C-alpha cells in the first residue's frame, strides 16, 4: 500500500491531535516508504504535506 492510499495517513491528517496521528508521525520518522513518497512528491514539485511527518508535536 502506498502512502497516498493509506487509511491511517488519511485519518491522521483529518484528526492531527489524535493518538493515531501521533503514532503516524512517529512511524514517518523511520519508514523507508515514507521517505520514498516524500522524494516522489518533491520530484513532482508538490512538496511535503503539512500535516504529515515529524513537523507537529513530535
């Protein structure tokens, strides 16, 4: 499953203060798939989604 289709990512984005969102942010710190997804977005010029990754409260 790609990050773009991931149900956990979508839920974490909708409810950024939830426990699931905190687990998602922790997961993105070491997930090689997330790094590939971010590189793909950067190559397409879309940048990093704001509600993802280690940015908020991690």
